[in-house]
């Protein structure tokens, strides 16, 4: 009873703090960067991380096993992974876009985990025989950490694509407007006035384009770094899962739906990393692959659980509700 109450309190405290943090990040992202709110949001994410850590430890003691046995526990661990990526010293280089994505991802996953949809599986249960292994911590934790890193990196690529295509769209629109003015004769004086206005604004647009180019370069850089980290975790997770599968089921690979989609995820991000070796494919081209990977991850992590089939069906809604 005590552990259940403590878990309930930590869940609501962490959710409340991260809600405030994401609000601060949106303010600093849309407006000028203000030092005090930014520092407050960083402290807030550290508090969220500590609350989620306490929640996982409480759940571990209360249930008697590492809290990665069902969808609810994996979502809490995913939220913890996002907050970990947020506060890791390597990533603390005042990158507002990365921190906004990690904070938003934390509140999204934790909000879904604590919603009424997963009420039936929030109570700890006894581990099924297939999960009663020391490989549980190694395999599942690596997979969830890889999901967190790959999702953050993919969202950075999505942001890169949005900015890139907006830049192309406005450039195309302005060029067409200029051609239109040159093609149709509305009077020489009017044309000269419009042309002078364009030249006056050219310095502003050049500075704006330079800022966008720098932003795109930063998004591309951090997307590549975070996805590379996630790819390493994913590889370790798949290999450890294969060893565990051989011990539990007598086969390293069974083409289970979860295994198949994990392999597809690995292939997609391997293609992304391969495109990064070619300078002509960097930027928007590689970001498109990462965006596809974002969708594949959610199918692998969440979509397969909705089906409730295969050897990994213990994490599905069907099994927990029955």
C-alpha cells in the first residue's frame, strides 16, 4: 500500500514538472532566449528524472522484478530514457531544439502511460516464465533506450525537413513573383519601385537564410549523433535478444512479428547511416530516411503490441486484459 501510494505521488509530480518544463521550452524556443527560465527548465528536467528514477525503483521493489514486463512499465522507462538523454552532459550544449523534443517526448509517453487506457496493467503482476531471466534487464533496457534515442534523432530530422521545404517553398514563391513582375507590364515606374523594395529586403532575407542554413546544419549534426547512439543500443538489444531467445525457445531467430519489425528498424537506420557517408545524400535526403524510421519504430514498439500475436505477446493489451 505504501509503495503503491508513493508510486502514485511520484507519477503525478513528475508529470506536473515536465508539463511546466515543456511550457518554458516553448516560450524560450518561440521568443528570445531568457537565461533564468532556461535554467529553471533544466532543473525541472533533473527533478523529473529523479522522480521517474524513484518511480522505477519503487516499482522494482514493489513488484519484485525489474519494471520492464509490460507496456505500462516500458512506457515509464521510455519516459525515463527521454529525460536521461535530456540531462546527459554530452547533450547539454544549449540546444533548445533537442531539449524541447526530449521534454515533449517525456510528457507524451508519460501522459499516455498514466492515462485511463492502461489502468488495467498499471498494477504489478508476476512475471510470465519467458521473462524470468537475467537477460530481461539487458535486452529490454537496450531496446527501450534505442527507441528513445532513435525517436529523438528522427524528430530532429523531421524538423530539418519542415524548415528545408519551407525555405524551398518561399524561395520558389518569391522567384515566381519576381518573374511575374518582369513578364507583365504594369508601368515602368511601378516596376522600378517594386524592384527597389526587393533589393532593400535582400539584406534581411540573406541574414534570415544564413540563420536557417545554420539551423539546418545543427539539426542535421545532432540528428546524426543521436541516431548513431540509438543504432548502437538497437544493435546490442537485438543481439542480446537473440541470445536470450536461444536460451528460452531454442532458436536465435524465429521471425516473430516483433523480431521482424526490429530487424526492419535496424535496416532503415543502417540505410540512414550509409547515406550519411555520401555528401550528396546528406541533409534532406538522409532526413527522409530518418522520418520513415520514426514511423517504423512506433510500429515495432507499439503497433505490434496492439495485435497481441507472436512470441512477444506478453506486452500486448489482449494478454493483460485477460
